[in-house]
C-alpha cells in the first residue's frame, strides 16, 4: 500500500507541474554559436543573453505572444563578459527584468529592462570601488512590490 501511495504522489507531482510550451528555434548568429545564457521568463517575454557577429554579448528577448526574437540592447559593447556566468543575476517581476552587468573595471551595476532599448537602463552602480564580483550578489526576491537582493 505504501508503494502505491508513493507512486501516486510521484505521478501527481510530475504530471501536476508539467507544462506544454510552443518552442521555436531562432538563428541569431549565422557566423557561429550564439552561446545563449541567463534564460529568464517574464509574463510574456523570455529574456536571455547571446552573441552574434555584431554584438559581443547583448540582452535579447523573445515575445512569447508574437514569437518575435530581437536584440534589446548591447549593454557594454566594448566588453565581452558583461553578464558573467551567474543565472542568479537575472530576475523578473511581471515582464520587467532586473539584472546585473559588469563593466571592464569590475564595477557591478544594477539594470532594469522592459524589453525595449529605451526602457533598458542602469539603476545604480552597486559598488563603485570595483572590488565586488557577480558571485557576491544574488538571491533576488520580491516583497510588497519591492525588489531585494543580497550583496557581499
């Protein structure tokens, strides 16, 4: 009887949380790999970073309603490692994306984007001295319409 209850709970949890998604493959770099990272879903947008033959590593979005995929903004065109390796540096609230970006001098910046170039801008440099790294900023969360994160 215990095995049947465990199997039922497993099936309920597995099938209860499964989702069906329409997925399309979009080529953004015809000269090589786009190396997408930081996949983060908003309400109607999927945000990610990737590179192509023009952009070293930019912020991209796919509108899940229209299916359009586009470059939102090249945050620091002169710097290839703008976003680092950490997915914890991206957070959505509705369709608003909050993310961290790093300048070549190691200053970590807090940015936000509504999925448009004009609506993507830096909010604040977290540590102007430049002695902070991406791994020291994480755990974004929302409480009472405010965004919080932890920085070392």
